[in-house]
C-alpha cells in the first residue's frame, strides 16, 4: 500500500535542546529518503532557521498564549487545512499536541500514530502533586487518551511497550516496537588500539535529576574519597548549573569538573573522542539515546539497571549496570573501569559493534513506514 504524505507534529521548537527534537528530525529526514513527503508541524512562534534539513517542509504552529495544553487546537486546525487541500496518509504525534486530532483524523480516514518517548509513563502517572485530581484528569485527556485512540503506537523499547500495555491496556498488536536510530558520526570516532589509563569521564544530556547528573556527582565524590583522584569529568547539557556547582563543591570535586554547555553534534563528537568512560546513570529511559551514542562512539557506559537501559548496555560486556539510586555501586563500577584499562577499552569496542549493528535511522524509518501501512490496511 503506497504512502505518499505524512505529517509529523512535535510539541517543541525544532531548535529545542534534547534528544526528542533530534529524533523527530531524523525520522522526518529518513522518511523523505524513502520517497515520502513529510510536513513537520512543531509548536514554535517563529519559523525555524534554514538548516541541512531545509528540504523538509515545516509549518510552524504558534503555542496557545493562555495554556500550553490547548495548543493542540491550533495543531488540529492547521492539519484540517492541509488535509482539505492535499491527500494525507498519516499523522504522527509525540504528545499533548495531538489531543484534538482523533475525531478529525477518523473523519478523513487518516492513520493516527503516536510515538511513545516519555522516559517512564509509570513514573509520570504516579507523580505526586497537591492537585492530583486535576493532574489525573489532565493526563487522561491530554496525554493518555491519544495513545488509546491511536491506530498505531511506536515505542523504542520493550520496557515502554510493557508500560503501555500495563498502564493503558493497549493491545500489544497496536504497538510497534521500533528500533531507535543512532547517527553514523558517532561510530566514526577513532579509538586508539592501546590505552594506558581510564581518566577522562563524560556526562551529557539534561541536567535534570531524573537524568542522573547529581548521581554522577555523588558517585565521583565517593570515588575521590576512596583515594582515586586521577580523573577529570566533563559535563555537557542544559539546566540548573548553579545547583550542580553547589553539589560539586559539597563533594569536594569541583576543581576536577568542566562545564561545556549545550553542544552541537560535531562538538559532542569531539568530546566523546576525548573521553574514556561515559557515566550516564539515568533513572528512567524509554530508549537511552545518549547511552547508545556513547557506545557507538566506542565508550563503555556506567549506568543504572532500570527502564530500557539493559536493552542497550550488556552488563559486564559493554558496560556496568548498578541497581537504581545506589551510587556506591556506581562508584564500584567506575573504580573497576579505572583499574583495568584494557578490559574497559575492549568493552567500549564491544558496545560500538552491538549498537552499530542494531540501531540505524534507516531501519527506524522503514519500521515506521511499515507500521503506517499496516494501520492503513486495517482502516480500509
């Protein structure tokens, strides 16, 4: 069944930091390589700057000025206008921006797909707030309902698929477990054939606690207390740097840490080439893009045994996985890596081989296209 035109909505501007925006662009770009016309509908007030993705048509949708959750109204109106003028085969959405789409897409026999990329739907659903009844209603209407009404849901891990089945009682055959892609620039990073010491550590991503950056600080503070101080940590990302600096000073390791800020892919490649070990103890992941990128770069990874991470990191083979929130076990892993440089180096190469074989954007785009085709056949 031929698919010609797909609309992808996104709840953030296309220049927003984070893996979600990059993933959205990669999916769009690789669908185009398969001959699909892609229209991107990001929530952003101004048109995006020209870039290497300029072949993709972008229609910016201004966020609602009063309540961001209502931005989906403008998204639905924009898609209605496009669908009234052109044939549209599918709309793929990422989150709350799809809240007003199901009736419209059903009326026009357009496949409705959702991408499940939240780090943990269970954690979000159980998050405590003083307005818990309002939160429950908002979540149900603006977030979970779209998954329940979608014709196909794309997940990037078995972990997320199980969450969707358990929490929302989705039929497993409506969930397409699609491999996430990793850019080839990471696997092209050269690695020396022999290494004398493991001393260059890196963390990159959001500086939010859920991504584990404060766990890194506690871990390396413990490593230093045990007498291992011959190391340097670089932190790249965005968030509350002041709170992080305070934590570093409290642990007595601030002089061994360098902040890099937000990096573009080329800058990140340079820093991954510098590093010997990636410490990325995220507390929740639906995929773990930074972890897979680090492994593609030939770096062994120290992380937590939680969420989708064990689907990427093989314990004792491509990295170390500690029980969640046990920073003393993370410290054990870092010291073990430092004590055996050659084994650590070989673990990084094993991770590179595994990731480059399993994760590519071309495979991701083909899987999404097949999922759309299957859903379209069911609607016919």
